[in-house]
C-alpha cells in the first residue's frame, strides 16, 4: 500500500529529495525514487510512545515514512496529557502504543503504525534485525543500554572487518524539564550508549543515617517515611507496597513526613514534593519533547535518504536562558564494554569476596550494572558463581558471596561471564589478579 | 497505628494533569498561562506546531488568523489538518483539531487576510498577550511589527525554510524576576556576616567539641572559623587560585581523624566548597545596571511594579544593605546534625525576611508618593523579588522595522560572515529570499523549472543586501544553491523543532519566568547547530 497521493502532498520533502545540493551526503542522488523507497521499503522502529514517542510518530509520518512500529509497555495516565498529545482523557488506562498507533493511522492517511504493548526484552534478534532504523524516546537508562547491546549483537564481522550492512543506526533522544539531548549512534562505528555511560551518573540516594538520625531537608523526612516507617507500620496491611499512584498512600506518607518535619523544625514538606520524591518524578513539558523529537526525526530522515549529512554525533539542548545548543562528536571509547571488541579485564585481589566483585560491577561508573549474575569458565566447563534466579539456585549459591576468589578456585586469566538486565547478551571478562 | 483517612489534600484533576510542568513554573506560572490570549497568524505547519505546545500546557485562549484554504501540501506537512479538509478554511480546521487536544483552552478563528486587518481594524490585536506570526511577506511583516511595537504587544516571528529555522522575538522591554539560573553560587556572606550569624558562629568552638559534634558541624561553620584564622594571618580573604589552595590546606589541618579511620565528611565538603562559598559578596553587573536604571527612573502612575521594586531595592542597597543585596535566605545542603543545620538555615531565613521587610517598606513609601495604584504590589511579590535579586533580568528589545532599516551592528555582520561556521549567513539568506519574493512574487526555487535562473537572481539579491550593509560579496555560492534547493519548503521536522522552541519562548514571555532569546535565533538542521544573535 502506498501513501495516498494528493498531487502536491509531498512537495516539500520532494524538494529535498529530488534536487541536488552542496550539503548532501556524498552518496546522495537526487531522484523521485527516494520518496518511494522511504514509503515502501524503509521500516522504522520507535521505542517508547511517551512524550518523545508521540512526537516521533507524528514527525516521521509527516516526513514521508509509512512503515512505523512502536513498542511501549506503559498505559496512559492523567499526568501524561500535558504533553503526550495523541492521548485524551478517555484513553486513560489503555496501552500507549495502541492509542498512539490508532491516532496516527487515523490522522495521516497511508501511514501504518504497528503497535506493540510490550517490553523491549520480549523480542529477539530476528525481530530487531527487521528494521532499518531504531529511534529511542525512552526515560530508562537500562532500556537504552539493552537496546544498544541488542543492536551491537547484530553486527557481523568478517576477518575483524565490520560488515556495514549489519549496522542499524540508533537515534536516541532524552529530555528532562527544559533540557534535552539527541544523538546518532552507528553501532560499531561511532560511540555507543555504553561508551558514554559516564554521562548518566548513577542516581544518588540519601545516606540512611541522615534519613534515620539527622534529617535536614524535607526530602529526608519523606524518605524516612517511605523507607523506614512504611515497612514498620504497614498502614494499608501487611505486604502492601507503596503505590505512588494511590493518593491515599501518598497522603499517608505526606502527613507522616510533615509530622517528622515539625519535630525537627524542617519546613517545606508538601504533597507535591512528597509525590515527586516517592515516584522520582522528572518534570516534563510539551515544548522540550517537541524539539528533541524533531531533532531526532530530522536525523532519521537524513540517514534514510542521504539528503543531508547526519549529525556528528551528540547534541545537547537547553532553553532556560535563551536557547542553547551544543553539538559535538562524542568519541568512541577504546575499551568500551559493549562495542569495542576488546576483552574486558576484571581486576581483583585473591582476598576479594564474590560480593565485593558484585558491588564493584554495580557501583563503579564504568559498569553500573543492576543485578549481575556470574558464571566462571573452569576447565572448559561452566561453573555458576552467583545467580539471582531461580530462587532455589540463588539459595544454593548464596554462600559463595562470602567466599574469596581464592576459595572459589578462581585464577588469573580465567573467563567470567556476567549477565545483567543492562545487556541482552552476557559480557565476558578476563580475571586479572592484582597485587 | 493510625488508620489511613481520606486524603486531606488530594489534588484536583487539573493539578494532576499539569503536574509535570507545575514542578517547573509553579502554580503562579500556570495561572499566568491560563490568563494568556494568543494570536497566531497563519496556520502553517510551523504555526500549528507552535500552538500545539501552548494548547497542551493549557494557555487560556487562542485565535487563528488565516485566509488560506487547506491544500494537499498542508496534508503533507501539517498535523492539524486532515484528508477530508482539502479546500476548507485552514485556520478553522486547524483550530478545531488543536482545541481537541485540551478542553481547557478556548479558541476563535478569523477568516481574513492580515493585511486587511492591519488596514481596517487597528485595535484588532490589543486583546492579545502575545502574537505569533509566520509565512508573511516582508512588507506585511513590517506593518505588523510596527503596529505591535507601538501597542507594546510582544511579537514572535517563526519560520521554517528548508533545513533552516528562525525565531525572532520583538518585545520592547521584558523584565524577569524568576530567571531560574542553572548553577547558582550560594549566598553565605562569610566575608561580611550579618550580626545574628556572627553571634552564633562566635558561640561555637570547634576545639572543645567531642568527636561526634565535630564531625557534624555544617561546613559553613568550618569555613567561617577557618576564614577568621586566615584573616588574622593575612588580613584579607583568599582571592586567587594559589591562596584558595592554601586555604583548603588550612581547612584540612582542622580535620580530625574519625575512630573508623575515615575522613570527616563535613570537612571534606568544606574543602570542596571553598571555591564557591568564599566568593566575595557582590552585586552581579547585570543587576547593578538594573538598579542604576531604577535609581534614575522618575516614577509615574504607569511605572510597572518591577521598576518600583527595583528602585526600592536600590535604596535598600545604598542604605540598610550597606552595598549588598538582601540575603537570599537559602543555603545548600550540608552534612550536619539536624539542630545546627536548621538553626543556621533559620538565621539566614530570618535575615532574608528582615531585609525583604526593609525593601517592602520602601516599596510602600514609593507607592504612596504615586497615589492609589491599580496594580498592587504584595508582600509576597517583594519577597520573591528580593529572593531573586541576584538573578533579575531585563531585556530591551528592538523593533523589526528598526532592524530592517539597517541599524543593526554592521561591524558584527561582516565579522560573523568571515567565520565559515557562523549561522548568521542563514539570517542573511532569509533576508535575501524575502527581497527576492518582494521583487519576483515567488520564493527562489519555488518552481522546479526555475531553480537555475533563480540561483543567479538570488545571488544578486544577496550581494545587494551585503552592499547595503557595507560588506563585500563574501557569501559562498553554496548557500545560495542550498536556498534555491529549498524553494521555501516547509519541512515538518524543522517546523516541529521551531514550533517547540517558539512555544517555550511564548511561555517565558507570558509567565515572566526564564529568559527569552534576545532577539534572533537561527536553527541549522544541516549540522544540528544553532545560534542566537542580538540584531
């Protein structure tokens, strides 16, 4: 099916596609076939149907793309409506991907958006290999790292040379309040998400002793109630976890936090702040999402058509004081854990315990893993050191956590395979005993 | 255990819907937005994309002025028209589809050419908080700009031209109290402690504290004490990098080793804070010039509250403030025991309240001299003004008519164009295509079969413009070719980018929060770069 053509409908993009210009990619050949190719052959995956995703679907559909796919695991909430413009009050509770696809398909004739109300982890490499370009409008770093790892795993190398046809570009956008960034990743060729992991420092939590004994800020009072008081008092029954969307829960926390604030003379505990801290809310506006999604869509268009050279390769945006952008080439990290093809060393002392290694994998800026499981390759056989699931195995392996490298029988040069939610594939480390 | 009751402060649906933005501009910012009345001239893709990001956050009302009918081209680049609407009034269709986004917003459509309105209804624009215009030929733009400048109504000109975007803000004067600066220096007054702070600090003795207390003293105390030591030795606070390094060393000497062998966190924080916390208390130069202007102003009944408060602030600075702004009253978080931190925080707060009170008194005196005023200045206005005194901003604009007369800084244009990466070249190109349009009634490259001839003609326009500004023909042919390639195409992703930016500029103007561009922004999607010029 081709897009409905009302004669002049695509005249604006056709000027870019059918006329030569001094700033096009060297591969560019002006031709009416390019638009046809865009409409008939190019399959684009949009990950996330939230603030960026809604914009991306609209932008791409109006740049001439017709075969769009969108994955999102969330349902629509009232607080989305100030920016996620494909959703209305009547849609609250429905899957974002479904509603977004319906709206675009209805408004833009000829465009076919296929929705997936799923997690990205629900799909395998065959699914992802089917796309020419992947655009991410995500708020989760773990998901970004996972999709990055997935597209890296699709690369084919022949005699150490990258087969360019196996490269699926990632166009990644992110926003927070009035700030945002857009970047182009050519897996294997340019810096990837893991290369720039230091741009996303791990979230800082307040020290427990501050929360428990020396609160100074209203946030400390809220965290006190959330972390210490809730499990003690179980206000809504045993084993009822905090639901940030339940106003009764938030209100209970709010009132208790206020009380704690009063005890210490701390002012500023409000309902809004309480909700913000409990749900870790990131402020968001329509305008920033529109800008970043548009910047990403322009890059998708450039990559698909060569009508212009793509951005190289990272752009930050901020419109607090005037409008500021900065575009630069973020360099590939030579020993990147995900894209470098360089074996990773895991430096340990013989006296280190397994749990110290797990702490290092989760806490160091370089790795920032979430819940790594470790297996060693001993004499050509796989030996599980620690796995989080299933529970029976976890229980069996738990004693290993307190054993040292030496006690586990590990030695210099041995390979350790680490599995974590931040990557679809296991990462192979070589043990390097130091001192 | 208390039984959970019904929520005592459950939020309204509106507060929930707007929650993510209320955390940025607050309920008062939202209230301003909901009172705003916006006019869009021409519902092109760039126009509707701008309105979209104003309708979603809940602007009060919108009016679309457009006499065009929906064409297939609109279907291709504009989300706020649909297949069934070809041939219908574009403004009407767009208004309907925009209002559908948010039931809180009201809207009107005017099926009239803007030239006609400018000729026959001189007061048409007076109800608007801000006018957004796009796709206007130069002559119409200049008439509109003059009318709005004279009526003191902010004008935003937005434009997408091929891969290039343009935003121009025309506003005579814009004052900002809440500029929300990104990286603020703390206001601790260690170089000139106010009496209550000094008294409290002097009552503390680090030497006699037990180890627990010592490791929980807020770093502001550590810095105060070290500064006293330092001043005794050297007579004046550390100024340069080397002195600050020595100062850090002196802080370190006061640190005790904890039983666990770890360093004291509060001392480590103190060492890190030396650079920002020991900056001499002074008035930023931008604020200084605002205060000077306020001082020289003669107040009249029409003087805006900002300038009355600025005049009062100037009086405060030269009297009770002894040369400094009111104490801000907020301090950074510091590792500390609750009691001391909160005590110190309250000292700063109380001083801030006291200073604001002095300013308030002066505001009231000044107001009285002016007789009964329409706009009342409240105590909370003055408090906010004082709290943000260090970050006040005033933009003095220039009209587009003035800019087009050539009274822009010509030296700058030449210098910028010498730089091959300057985005200013695109400004020149946009001006040139407008002149081309005035002359030939079409944009260069608009018709496929005229691209080649138009390249030659556009080059003439560009060089004529440059000559008018006293520059040689310094623009490369590449830019001329590229402009003709565009043929005035309005590409959706560029329109969406500019629409997003422009909507936020409108919100800045409406809420008087954050700082608008001053005054011309160029977006270059070829390289994904941008620049702002004051023209």
